[in-house]
């Protein structure tokens, strides 16, 4: 069973649900994200815009 958490991009404000049980989420990230009411996660569009040269 998946553990869904609401996520929101701090740059553009888009929101979606993330699966905290997904294998690409580390144990440490899973703990930190589960403690937040809305997880702050950069979306892929903003990741390309803000974190690349």
C-alpha cells in the first residue's frame, strides 16, 4: 500500500501527490517529508530552470 503525501513546488506553486514508499526516496527524505503537512519538493520544470546552468 502506498503512502501518499501532498507536495508543492516552492518556485511555481504547482502541487501533486508523491508516494513516500517509492524506491527513489531515501529513508532520511521519507522521514523529513512525512513530518511536513505539505512537502516542499522542486518540480521537474523548475529543477531544469533554477538548478542548471
